[in-house]
């Protein structure tokens, strides 16, 4: 009887581990372990007819075989499940719907920047970016803002140590021994760089990032983008400036925009003007965005100061020109009805996905 049990054990083990599908394991389990018609059920009947000396030995071998069969069935089932998982990981079910791949979203400032660039390019203007790290000379002195000028307080900024940082070699070359490097407070330094490197007539727009040491609120940020416009030629007047701004705003917003011009002081223009646009958020009633005035400061502008022309070496009284600086962030706020400028730099993808 023991020999018969051992032969049966070898046979069952080979059958179990040769199975390739789980359903076949169920058939083997039924074949050998079924209570009434299974082969082990028939075997236990024959063990019952053995002598009293043989029964305990055969019974022990029978129980061990039954335990082994259950272990083998469980082991093979796990092996088949692992194999199935591995196969399915590389399989493609062509009946399933395709997966939608998420694409990136252009930041609203990027959208506005591209639109502004396209508008001025279509008008025949040169589009530049300029340096974000500037010298004190280009950021202030050359723009008629000497070291002791009180207007410097309007553009308090972040200064950098030349010894600790690596900059453009040309920029270091332009810097005098005791001169400071700083993050530009406006794009106006490019006025000087353009006029020093090119001769009129000039029509240039500079679009780039600026920095100021400023308290932030719904309408102000320490890091922002600015659009700098520069036109130099003979017989350029203030009416040319106003007409240019009207054309730009109409093209940008695709509608007539309510604005006002008021006198304002800027050291590098004379006369100087400030343009305000009717607040998009409250429609002139007053809110936190417009500081309860009903108007949003959009840009500063004016006719280029004669001292600036003198600084770049243009002949006296030969050329006139105008310049303007527009807050790109403010334009984006108005266009997309964003009520807090700080949203632009929070890095929240849900914000970008709206545009």
C-alpha cells in the first residue's frame, strides 16, 4: 500500500505542476480530493480493509499525501497568478478606449507676451528682451537718475555682489570698480543700449522681467514683466505716442478701451504721462485691485528727455522720440479678468489650466 501511495504522490505532483491554467487545477482537485468519487476517497476505503498493523502506517502516509496535494495546488495557483500579472503588464487590450495624454498649458503671461510681440512685429517694430542683471549706470545714471537723485527711491531694487556670482563677462567689463550690479527695476536700460548701438530711425519694443523691493498686494508684485517701447526719429511728437498706444490697446483687446492720461514725473522723459485703464474688476466703482479708485495704472510714458539723448551721443535738437513702459502683468489681469497679480507666480497648475 505504501508503494501505491508513493506512486500516486509522484503522479499527482507531475500533473499539478504541468498545468498552465487555473481552471485545470480545479479539475485536478476534483479528480483526487472529491469526497465521494475522488481517487483519495477510494483509496481510504482500501486502507480500511488492511490489517490492524498496516492501518496506522498507511493512514499516516495517506494524510501526508492529502496535505501535500493541497500545498501543491496552492503553490501552483500562485505561480499562475504571478505569470498572468506579468503577461498582462505588457499586453494591450485593443477593445479599451485610448488614454488621454495631458498636455502642458501656456502660462497667461506667456500668452500675452506672444500676442504683444506679434502686434508690434506687425507694426514694423524690433522686438528685444535685454539683460535682467544690469549696472547702476544703465539702470539709473544714464536715464537721468544720478546717485543722489530722490527718484531712486521709486525703484528700490535688489543689489548683487560681483565677487560671489558669475555674470556675463561683457557686463562685468562695463561695470566700473565701485559700481554695483542689480536686478533691473524696469526695461528702460535697454533704451540706452539700443540708442548707443543703433542710429535713428528707431522703433523698438523690449519685453522682459523686472524686479523691485516692493510690498506685495493684489495689484503689486516684486517680480513682474514690463513692455518698453522706444521710438526715435525727426519730428516725433506727443500725438504720435498717443496714437501708437491707442492702436496697440485696440489691437490687443480687440475693442475700444476707456483710458485716461494724466501728468506724471519720470526723470528720463519730459513731459511725462501716466495712462490709467478703467478697472476691469469693478468697472470703475472701486475695489482692491484698483485701490478703490476705479482705475488701474497701465503704463508710464512721455517724450525722451534731452539729457538722455545727450548721454547716448545724439546731436542736440536733431532727434525727438517717445518711450513708454507697460506692465505686462496688468494687461494679462485685464484681459483674463484676474483679480490678484500674485496668482501669476504661485505655480498652481489649476490656475494655468483655465487659459
